[in-house]
């Protein structure tokens, strides 16, 4: 559910249709029989619970603003951590040389190399790769997770084409590490993990320096590279945008999780105990952790109750890609259990947590054929509906 929408993203109950899919000598058939969203009590209640009139949104916005001020005043002042990033300068466009970036923040991690040529040549060459993180590593040990990342990073560098990428003689490879989890930064290139989010629960990590973990893993894999900067994905987004537009002041993430960072005046940060209060710095809000006055539905509450961090990061759980598919799965399951959405059958996979992913919802949302049979076919392919097999028809 999203605070910005007053109706469900997916409404598969308008009209009536039958869809089929051939398997061997059989045709699988099912139907959605409701004529409109209003005829389905589950959707009617869900739509009502999702309602966010303007006065309600103002209350939410005011509560977030209060937490921002509290977080700037003192550590732990509110739900929003308002983390100091130690990033006091953003790209100017004059940068030259070979740079690397590693982005870890969800079910995948990304690595990129880029050759910059300053104002005149800008981006000369770039190469990137996205790698899925096995589920077992998301709940394994820090050695297993960072060992896997370092091995893939070493393989990426080994495939580098010398003609496209040139490292200055005598210079060591440096990499910017985007780590999209709450971190208490102690300098531009060090920070300790506060807590895992987005389904991660790697043991032995909380309170550890995440940069040291990666540096040690890279050294163990014979990779001559060091982390020169630690940032989260919001800061990385802001820095990337500032490279081509000097007016950009805010970076917002709407992906596996959600977060925002912005440029703040140092004199407006009471907890910044520094002799110099002039200039600006980047604040990482960690707004996904906001959990007050939010319009939770029963589906939000049930999902939160079954999450590893119950009662925390409610805003993130209500609007981000990690969870939207699961919310819709729970809605569809209740519709199946209380009505004849798929006839007499409840799809087996519809009872499996996180089997329906947000990417599947995007595919359905992007379909412009206005053909309900297409929606049904997509649902079938995703969930492998267990229905009657009718031979020869």
C-alpha cells in the first residue's frame, strides 16, 4: 500500500473472463466472476483502509518533519536517524580517471567501472554488472556475504578491457561503496552497521565496520583495491545527479527499500559537534524507518507481524518494492478464501509468502491491452493456478 494512492494498484475483478493455458494435452481454465471492485468486500474494505485524505497526509508530513528536527538535534531523537554522512562536497563534473562503484542494498548488488574525462570528455567508457545474492547469504555470516561479493568483484575486474579503461601508473584501484542499510558513519570511509533491513539478517555484523569487512574480503581474494568512500544509495543518487545538474539538492530512493537524503546547512544541525558550523553537508534521513500515524491495513499488520524486524520500518514496508508484491498476495489470498476468485480452487503458490513479487505487479500494471484475459494469463503464469484439467476442450 502506498500513502500516495487511494485505491489498490491491481484491480483484477472488473468484468468477467475465462483464461486458459495448454499443458501437454490439457487446458487449464479459471475465471474471475466479480463485476466490479465494489462487489468484493475484501477490496472494498482494503480501498477504504488505504484512504489518505489531505488532512491525514498533512498529519503524516508534520510527524515526519518533527522526527527530522528531533533527529538533527540528538542521536535517537526520533524514528528518522538523520545520519551524518561526512560528505561535504558533491561532484563538479571536472573529475578525471578510472573509478569503481559497488552498490549493495537489496536482493542484487551492482558493480560498475567508469572512465571520466572531465568537463570536455565527460563519461568516456563504462561497464556494469548486476549479480543476484543467494537467499542463504542474506541470512548467513558476514564472511560468507562479503566473500561472495569480493569474488564477483575480482571476476568483474579480471574481464576489464585494457583499451577502454586506463588506471594511472602507480595508482591503486579505489571503489566507492554504496551500502544501503542504516549505518553510523564515523568518517568518509568507515561506518558501523546499525541494523539490517529489507530481509537481510546477516549474523555477526551489527556494530561492525562494513568497510573493513569488504576490504578484508577483497584482500583475501587477491584484489588490489580499497574502499575510498562509504555512502548509501540516496547519497549516491544525489551525487550522480549533481554530476550533470548543479541545482540538485535531494536524492530519493523508491526501490527494494525507500530512503531520502538532502543538502543541509551545518548550522542547522545541533548534534554536529564541530568547531566549524559553516558550509553544507549531506544528511541521510533513513525515512524508511518512520513508523508513526501511518494508515496500516490488516495486510500491512500481518506482514509486519511475520517480518524479522516487527514494529520497525513500517513506512518502508508499506511502499517499497520488497513488500508491495507480498501485500497484494495477501489481498488475493483472502479474496480466494472468501469468494470464488479462482472458482473452487486456491492457487497453491498463492499461499507461499513473497511468491508474488513487485516486478510481477509492474508487468501487469504496464499492460495496455485493456484485455482482462491478459491479466488472468499473467496471474496464471505467476502463480501456476491449480485448477481443473479438462481434457480435449
